C-alpha cells in the first residue's frame, strides 16, 4: 500500500452520470452443462411447475434480482437451429452440440424459455446464430417471436400454443464471432457484413428491435480494437450496442491482482468507449452505440480442460465452479465498476445464472443453494436505483503484478430521487483495514438505514454444506451524521450501505447512529 491511508469519498446529488439502466442486472442462460437441464428445467423434480420449470430455482432467481436473461448462448448458439426447439416436445430432435460436446435434447426451446421469462417478469435477450446459420434464419426467428400472425412463422408460433407475440426487444447478432473457438468464426470484415445484413432484415420484420453486435471476447485478444472499428465502420448505423465479455480468476496465488479485477474491467470499458468514440468521430455521427457487457464473472478457466477434451454426454456438468468469499468480493467490485460506467454500459449479464459458473446451484432431484457470489449481486440489484453518482475518492494505491497501481478502495453509488434513497458500495481490495470518510453534505436529511458487509476469508471454495453460512452481515464499525459517515472496512471486504433522505417524522435532526 502506498499514499495516504485515510480514504475520503465525496458524493453529491448533482454530480452524476445519468440513470442506471435496470438491464445492468442481467444473466446468461446457455444450453450448456446443467444450466437449463436440471438447472432451470427439470420436469421430474418435485418442485417443477406444469411446464417443467423448477419453482425453487425461480424463487432464487427472483431473490437474486435478475432483470434480464440472455439465451440460448454463448458458444452454443453458433451451432443452434432454433426450429429444433419448437413444437411438440416428443418430435424435437436430439442433436450433437459441438460447442460443449453434449447431446441437446431440445426439450427447452424458444417458446418454453420465453414462457419462463414472462412468468418471472424477466426481459429476454435472444441471440441469433450467425456462425452456421444466417440472415434468413435470424429474420425468421424475429417473425416467429414478434409478429402477431398471418405469416408462416408467426402462425407456427400460434399453432405451438403462444397466441400472443413474445415481443422480444433485445437481440444479439451472434456470439463471440471474433474467437477462433467459435463455430463459424470469421474475420471482422465478413462478420460486419453479415451482422449488418441480419440487422437490416430483422428490423424489416420488426423495426422496434434493439441489436447487439459482437465486440471482443476478452481484452487481450489480439484483434481487440481493430475488430470493433471494422464492425462500427461497416455496421455502426445498424446496431445499438457492441458486446464485451470478460472473466477473471486468481492466477498463481496472486490475490492482490485478483482483487483488483475491477480495475482491469475498468480499463477494458474505457478502451472500448474510446474505440466507439473514435469510430463515431471518423464517421461524423452523433448516434451513440452503447455497451452490452453481456458476459462477465469470475471463472477459473485455468482449471477447465477445454471443450475439445470433453466426453460427449447429455447435459453432463460443465464448469461448475465452486466459489469462495474472495470470489464474492471480486464480483461485488466488478458490479461497482459496471455502475461507474452506467453512461456507457446499459446492459450486463452475469454468466451464467444456474450451475454453470453460477450464483445459483442445484442438485438434480435435490435442493438448490446460493453460492457466495449470489450475495453482492442481490444487494446491488436490490439497491442500485436512479442515477449513478460520481464518487470523488482520495485513497491509497495498491501495487499489483497484473494491473499496476490500483486504488485500494473502489466505490460506486446511486441516488434515486423518486424514492429518496442512496446506495453506496465499497470494496477494500487491500490486505489492511481502511477507514473511509464518506462525505454527503449535499444530501439533505441523510439517515443511515443499513451497512452490511462480506469479508473475504481464507476458507477457499464453499461447497453446498458451507455456502449457506455465507451472507452479508452488519458492518461492526461505522457512525454517521447528516454530513458524513465514517466506516472501517475490514481487509479484503465488500460493503453495501443504504441511506434514506426523508425528514424524521418528529422533525428531529438526523440522529448520530453509532456502532463502535
Ligand atoms: O459462459 C461460458 C462461455 O464463455 C460462453 O459460452 C462463451 O460465450 C464464452 O466464451
């Protein structure tokens, strides 16, 4: 650690970067491993609803606060024929899925998934296959989902039991087409061409759709930057978002760098925003392409064999990472980073939702439980409303091997003027406790409601038996006045603070709320 050891954070209601899009709290449901089968869907399970979806999982999805779900992949989509997944289940084919070397039974398809999201009040985000399929299939899927009837595909949907259109607004134009592992991987030029054509055809079917083109699969991929420039040059007028994907893990026991993953995400987003701005300047356009960070998480890829080495099986487990409280602190930090870019990042998806590198786990024919990473996501999704505040922070720096000097404390805050609520999220990335003075004099009638935290411990991955003991607990040391709040953040911890801005009913001044 270097620099001054006292941390001062200032927030003000007038100093903000605009609203937090609620679509920032999305997740990916991919036909991969046990995310769909024995994850969200298991007709034989005692808790299954009449459509075969697990109600115990649905309850946790609701508690997690997810707002949007991206489907059906991921790499899976690049070999997927969506027509396999519609109509009577007994007639649907069993296909070899090359992405994850699985047998896809197609017992869940477009209508089933969209029925599930509709019952849960989630916004769907569908990906079309631009790897082994193309413009015709993409436009037909929009027709199937969004036209009321009177055409081949919309009538097929009606015949399959969905009389009303699904009204799917958000669509991904393929997945990770920059990656050599992707079925149908191609050059930026050719991808931009097919993405633009698909986009135009899809908008001809339904002009209200919003479209996400593939950006880079990870920051270090050699084509990052040039890929985006080409896509924006050729398809910039046809798309609304560019995607970003990033997964983080601890390498060689380098915990400091791992805990600073938010700083790496921060530079990735800055670089992407600069690339978008440069392309807009060249194209002399004011039309803003936003960012859809539609895959992010902690994922121990170094423990994963690689798809080519997997045995072919039917929904066998795939990358079921078991998370620790350290991973949860990193997830909290990554969420703060996304909030701190709310003016550019409008959509984000934790990848994935159930069983596959997921906050929610299930046992086939058994229980479901929350991984440690569930808790920061649920807290941020529940409390981050309104505008994303600019947090002016003076903090010591932490020297890391992978990311250089990073701020020891990462802070994000939101202010909801309608409900008069403020939320502040703080990560102490360093190995020493830190005292933070949070200055909030510009907020009238500041009343602290809760300060909860999650310290990282050394207990390692938490399987089912010990995962249930992990939760956010009240931060022991904090005190607040109307002008500032003082908090002692334990080493390597994540904290969530909530304040209300309503005057006391009895007209009393803001009480000193002390927990020392
Ligand atoms: O989420 C797992 C995989 O990671 C997705 O299928 C792919 O898009 C990414 O590489």
